[in-house]
């Protein structure tokens, strides 16, 4: 008997879906079919491969009215925000648009009598292990450029968003994608580790926890598969004394609490110049207090439940620890009726009097809480921003682009924003440092990480 993977909805605690995990024999068939399909797929012209991906995006759009409430049931995002189609479409079309340039041959013409060039060739089988927080967009980041590059893809999605893989498989089927070029599978953790250790996968992309990333590296040890990891984050923002305060407040509140704070590049800690600190905190608290916590299927809800009760329990514990150590909670959570201990429904919280001895300022929260600290200058802000084991994005709020660039050069992070946050630009590489992981997605570098260079050196005269 195979193990059953259950999806428990954060909306009401019911089992929303369940699927049997594949056994070893079924996994072997999937891999064999993928390997066979890849040989033919790599020979399909690039423009046709891109065309299949674009048709799949159109197919997803046709399902969006069903997908949006389905996402709310699976991971709690309010239906009023309309799902993820916009980001999926933007990223896929951008990557399709640059594919020819990113993958073209590089010729070396500096030696007469020789023909010398570099090609980018597919890796083979790419496995995507996708998370639940942005289940379409995080998966698409690798799936689409991998397919465009001539790889085949095996998707193993998080149990919390089991149905997303099925939606993607249906979209590719509607697009007419050749059979077995994209396959969605359901696996246990043990089954996943066994597949990774088998040596049959050529590249793995994983988005998730640091512990999960370490487990995947361990499972892959000795296989020589390439690996892309986007793991934890504790993304900071720095509000300088010349910042447009109203603009910064509006964007940073959204950056902290959108998707119940369950964003890879969400704002988790904020440092504000002492001259703007009081006004910033007042405005931030006022705007945060306007959120409506509730059932994500209700159009009036602006803050849904976290994906699981245990995630909310972690944020509650971080908040309690900070309060025990002297932090001040500025949001009256009693005004949020749905906020109840033991449930995934959690009110947003803003903490001051925080410091870096508190977990909430050091360890990833991945929930609707943010700490705000006063700083005296750029140097102190930079010190605090770098005092973290993570490094995905950082944002600087200022009217001085030169100052932002100078500070940005010194921040230990994968991406530096000025006057924006919590956004993935497909034209810029998406990457992290330190415990946030390694590898890269998006841009031409994303294509390079999903292919390998192959050199040709022909002597024409002898």
C-alpha cells in the first residue's frame, strides 16, 4: 500500500484533497519516460519549444477562475488578490523573449583556419521541488526556462498545494506538449530523497527551508547533479532620512503583510533613520490596523490564514519571546476576531523596542509580524542589515540613487531594491547568498544554470 499525501486546508481544517504517493516502480517508469522524451524534445526547434510554453500559459489563464478559489482553499491567500497568473505570464513571456539570445552559440573568430564555438546544451532531466507559498510562480521560474532550453521536467509539489502540479500538467496537455516532457508526481519525503540519491536526475531546483535544502544536498551527494536552492530569508528595509515617508509606509506595509507575510522576499525587519522614526511607526501602525483578517474566500478579506497552524504558532512564539525581552506590540490583536491561538488565523503585528538578541529580528518568521528599529545613520543601518544568516533581497528607501548604490554594494544580499520591495523582476537574476542558498533563476543567467556549455574546436586547415 502506498502512502497517502493529504492536503489540509487552512480555511477550516478539512482535508481538501489527498493523493497516493508513487511507489518505487512507478517512479522508475516516470524517469524512464522522461529520459526517452528528452532526446526528442531537445531536437525540437527553440521557437517551437517556447511556443508550447506560451500556449500552456494561455491554458492556465482559461482555468484562472477555478484556480483562484482553489488556491485560497489550499494555502489561504484571499481571492480578492486574483491568484498568480499575472506573475506567471510576465515571467514566462519574458524568458521566452530572451531565449534565443541567451542560448545562442558564442563564436570565437580570432584564429584563422579554425572554427571555434560554444553551445549551450540541455542538462537532461530537471526536477523541480516547489513550495506552497507562491506555488505557481516559484515553480514556473524553473519549469519554463528548463523546457525552453530542451530539458524535460519532473515536478514534485508541496503537499500543501497538491493540486497546483495537476493544473500545470493539464495546461501543458492543453498546449499539446509532447507526452512525458513535463510530468507531475506525488512523493513522500523519503521517496524524494531516494529519487535524488539514485543519480538519474541531472538538475534539481528547490525552494523551501534551510533544513530542507541541507537534506536535498545530502541526498544528492555523490551524484554530481547540479542544484539550485532558494532557502530562508530575513529581508530588511532601510528608510533613510530623505525617504518619501508616505510612499515608503504604503509599500512596506504591503511588503510585510501581503500573503500573510508568507513571501520569499517579504519584508521581515525595518530600520528607520531616527529623524523619521516616530512618524514612520505611527503611519505604519495606522495602515496595518486597517487589514481585515478572515476567510480567504470572502472578497472583503485582505489577510487570510497562514498555510498551517504550526506556522502561525512559530510566529506567535517569536512575538511572545520578543515581548518577554522588552519589545512593544503596537497592534491590538483583540480587534481581529479570527485571531485565535491554535489556528492558522493570525493578526498582523508590529513590534518596536526590538533588538538583534530577539528571534524575530534574526530568524525567518514567514508570517505577519515585523520589527522596526531606530538607526542613527547609514553605517548603523548597514551593520544591522548584514547581521543575518540570510541574504535574498534588501530595500533602501531614499531619493538619492547614488547613496542607494553605495549602500547596496555593501549589503550581503542577492538583490538590492530602491523604493520598491517584494517583487521578482524576470530581467534580473533571482539569487541569494549565505543560508538563503545558491544558484540563480530568471534572466539569461537562469538559462545558463539550466544548460551546460559544450565547446567545439575544428581545425579547418592542416
